[in-house]
């Protein structure tokens, strides 16, 4: 009993406390030395909030398009969930991630699995495929952005040569590649020699279910629609940030390449498990803007313009996710009541 309590406490710390501490720490580290009065004046007098409203509308549509894409994958697995239910599950996913980073995806898979009486591993597999396609998209956008904006990154590496040297040394170090080979060898050996163990068989079965969900992309009807929805999703993600550039006088003339740089950096920053990108997203945006002359990337005295931009855009998007999460909760609660569940 005592072990179970300790295990539960450790799980809570890993899922809730650590991401929150990291996010708040990064946020405080960044905003502690900001000129708050100057930032307030920017937000009060310099912002065209019409563009912020446009951003919120586009952001909402991105969630709808994600639900439409996921429906294609689920149908390929024989799971025919109503679009409205899938949209609500997407709304709920991002709201849950604000409190429990990375658990929103698990929640939506569990919700759809229970509601549609479908195998959980299949639904998770479709979600993994969904996220894998996002990863491929981010990598593609990163390569394109590096080509289009290399001069801006080159200036940064000239200013901070130690960063460039660190990246080069890590990639070319034999220790890095030996470590990768050892880990890969251990994984292969574990599955080759450990199939007689119950926990290995469970992992094997889980992987089979995940693979079936991932394979759904290759056999689904309407592969072109999958690609089309992917373009719509990421087009919305980029556009919702780009339109915010027109809301501020110091960003409206920076151009689409600067917006693309900020977008890619912020997308990568979401890989850090903090609550809704707290702290990490702000740093990525401020750094991206600094490459194009909006202040300098300095923690000792962050630029008020860049910090105001990051604060407003992240804050309004977070409020939207909270509102959509509340809608999702009410929708699910009302449907449970109607169904007598």
C-alpha cells in the first residue's frame, strides 16, 4: 500500500510538478528583468486587437481541421466517430495539456475508445500517426526555413560561436554515435531475448496495435484529403502567428520569412514539456524576433517589444484553449446525462 502511494506521488510530481516548475522557472527567468511599465504601454496603446481576434478565429479552425484529418484515420480502422465528437476531443486535448503536458493525447484516445467501444491501442496508433505526420511537417518546415533565412542564423552563430562549436562537436563526437548504437543494440537484444517474459509480450502487443493505427494512413480512403487537411492545419498554425505581426508596429513590416522563423522556433519549443509551452514558447519567439532586429536576445534586459508580443499572443491563445476546454467539458457532461451514463 505504501509503495502504491509513493508510486502515485512520484507520478504526480513527474506529470504536474516538474513541467510546471520548468515552465514557471523559464517564464520568471525571462520576464524578471523586463520593463513592465513599457510593456504595459505597448499592450495598451500600440496593439491593433482586430488582428488578435482574427488569430483566435484561425486557431479555432485549425482544431476543426485536425479533427477532420483524424476522422479519416479512424475510419480506415473501422471506427466511425461523429465529427462533432472528434472536434470536442481535440478541444479537450489542448485544454488537458495546459494542466498535464502530453497527457491530453492519452485523454482523447481514451475518450474516443470508450465512447466508440474501440480498442484503445488502435486509437492510440492513429494518434501516433497523426503526431508523426506533424513531426515530418515540422522537420520539412525547419529545412525550408534554414534555407530561406540562413543569413539571419549565420549572424547569430557569428555572435555566439560557442553555440555553433557545441552543435558541431556533439554531432561529430564518436561518443554520441557509440551511445546511439549501444541503446539501439540493447533495445533489439531485449526484444530478441525477452519474448518469454510477460511484460515484453505486453509491449509487443501494444506495439502491434500502434503499428496497425499507424498503418491506417497507407490504407485509408482519401489520402489526398489527409494531405490537404495537413496543409490546412499547418497553414492555420502559421497564419495565426503571421497575422499577429500586423497587430504590432514593430513587427508589421518584418515580412513572411521572419514570421516563418518565429513559427518554426516556436513549434520546436513545444517539444519541451511545459504547460502550454509556458516559458519555452516565449523564449523561442523573442529569440526569433531578435534575429530580425526587434531588440537583442538578452536575459539580463529583455526587449519590451518582443516580450510584449510573446506575452499577448501566448496569453490570448491560452485563454482560447481554456474556453474551448470548458466547452468540451460541458458538451461531454451533457451527452453523458442524455445517454444516462
